[in-house]
C-alpha cells in the first residue's frame, strides 16, 4: 500500500496565508479557521473537505481512493 501523506499546507482563499496542518485519518474536516484573518474555510462544491479544496495534499480517504 502506498504512503499516505498526513500533512497538508492549507492556503486561505481570503488572505493567502498558508498553514501546515496534520490531517485526521478517520474524519473529514468541513471547517477550518484561518489563524491570520479568522476566515472560516469551507469545502468548495464537490469537495469532501477543506484539504481537498485548499490543501497541498488531498485528505487521506481521497489519497487512498487513487490506489
């Protein structure tokens, strides 16, 4: 089984601030607050979580689906 990356860099669509976040392996993250501008990140339509929408890596369940 391929390696699943558990860290993703989220980029706030409001202010552009980037933050390194460890993703949970057992749940999707639907909301995340930007630590700089306090905007509430939500998934884009069709995405399961904020990591799939704004992260450098897809969430672990989506990474597993690729293989």
